[in-house]
C-alpha cells in the first residue's frame, strides 16, 4: 500500500522526443500494470511509433494533436484515449499550450518501433 503525491515523482526526459518528460507513478513491485504521467511542453512532440502492448490514456490538462492509426484527434482535458497494441500513434502539443496525460499499460514485455 502507498499514497504519494504526483509532485514528488522524478521527471525524466523521453528519448527521441521534443520537450517531453515522463514520471513512472507505479512502484516497481507492482506486477500487473504501470501508470505513467507524460508531460509535453507547448511545441513538444513524440514521434510516430508503435508498441506491442495497448495503452489507456487520460488527459489531465492542455491540448494536443494525437494521431492513432489513421484517425487524428484534438485531445484535451478530460478526454480518454485507447490505443490498441500494434497501432501507430503520435503526439504534438501544437495548440499554444502544453499537454499532460496519464498513460496506463500492462507490465507485459513491450517493444517500441518508430514508424
């Protein structure tokens, strides 16, 4: 059991991104799932890529263009996104503000491939 404020977590740069940071919120001993907080500063982006595992995401604040497969979304605070395994996705905080979201994944092995 634990209770920890999100402001206490270390933010790390995400390789091959622009103005993006990540905090892993789930303790290492959790064997079922991982919750991460991702922050894209205004003008930040993550390249188009695929993962071997599905993602569930909840937007905490801001707005971004999010491409999932062939669909483009204007994601904003309160939105919930589902990204199936193997589907390409891309993020760009291009609406004059940053973008923060929680990303929930399983602890299964994952491989990220740039598209």
